[in-house]
C-alpha cells in the first residue's frame, strides 16, 4: 500500500509525501522480512532520485544532480542485493536497469555498459523482452 502511495505522491509532485511513504514502506517490509517488497520500494526510491537528479540537472545544479544520482544508484544496488537474496531474477533485472541508468547520470559509461550487459543476459534467460530492450537503450 505504501509503495503505491509513494508512486502516486511522486507522480503528483509531492516529494515530501513520497519520501515519507517510501521510508514507511521500507520499514514495514523490513519488519515483515519481505526482501522482494523491500527491493521494490527501493526501486521506487531510486526512481524518485532520478527525477530529482534530472530536475537539478535542468536547473544547472550539477552538484545536487550528482548527489541525487548517487542516492539512486545506492538504492538500486541495495534493491539488486535484496532481489538476489530473495531469488527474484526479474527484480534483479529491474535493479540492473536502474543501476545502468544511474551510472549514465554519473557519466560512468563503462559501468553503465556493464550493468546493461548483465541485465540483457539475465533478461534473455528469463525471456523478458521489455527488460532486454531497456538494457539496449542504456
């Protein structure tokens, strides 16, 4: 429920509400020991970080943009690790897409390419065409 609130709040631009919702959802998933749920909400948090990063970038605030991109990368990497623990290969693929995008925002093309290659290989194994196409865009 809270992850849906976070997505909705982020969509309508209420950053404070979205942040609160993701923090609350993360705490609840941890309490329930639901690694997949926690990974999912961390990907929502990563998406919020991307949005903030782009917002700062278009305003010419490079340093703030980089800080948000690093936070998005941290959340995506945490999501990937949790997805591995939960044996959720689709979750790992989604996290790899976010990792690749974060590296692009941080101007690290080599790391972005590595994440994209790993994602493509995983998506091919899973037959996940949308994920494979997303990885090709990185």
